[in-house]
């Protein structure tokens, strides 16, 4: 079961930088796999890095809110980073998902042996950060139609897994207003 996700992860890491075979052996021996069913949460730990092998997550910020706000959608093949700030954000699966992850201690051990992996780690961090910044860019748009267009540019392949109410939450739009525009754009 784990061989295909590991092979896909290996190809992803190799696309981001040099990956020595002995580094990959240590990664594959250390990495953990969690299967998260639809509507279940993935428990985060500070310093953890994860990679979504398949599925889709929505990331919520519930801090000082009556209703949690969706701040990110994380599709298959993307990274999940847990820093001190976003440790309080929780992840919920939109579809059955497989997550490969390493905790902080495992990462430190890996870096101790293979310092050349830093550019790969930085690229994975940038992947996660780009998803968070994308939403901010969308929210800065004045036009609801433009917000929806930008959402569709990034997430069209995942529309079957994302509920319309979640898109409204993410875009900060009223459901009825959203649907009146949304169906014209499809």
C-alpha cells in the first residue's frame, strides 16, 4: 500500500533538488503514513512536515471565531507544514486521504545526516506558503466574479470534492450570491 505513495514522493523530492540514495533510504524508513477518512481531522504537531499523497484537505482557522474560517485547500501532491502560528489550524479531509509525515525530531535527525536536503525542504515550505498567500490574493479582489475565477484557476480539478458552502466560506461570499455567479462561470 505504501510503495506507490513513496514512489510519488520520491519523484516530487527529486524534482526539487538533489536526493542521494542513502538520504532516500533514511526518509523511506522514517516517514509515517496516516489514512484519513472523509470528514476526519489530521492531527498536527509543531515542526511536522507532511505531504498529501492523495485526497484533499481543507484547513480551518477557528481562533477567536464563532465559526471556523477555511484558510486553505491542500490538494494531492502538496505539502503541509506545521509551524507555531498554524499549529492551531486544523485539517479536515474533503475525501479519503493518505498523508506521509515526519515529526520535528525525525527532520532534525535527517538534516544532521544530509544538510544538502535544505533546498528541498525550503521548496516544500514555499509550496505550502504559496497556498496560504493565494487566498489572501483572492480576498483582495473587489469583484466576486473575479474571486470565483481565481478560485477556479487553482482548484477546478478538485471541484467534485469541495462543497459549495466550503467555497463560500473560503471566499467570504454569501451562498446565494456565490451560486448565482458560480454556475455562469462553469
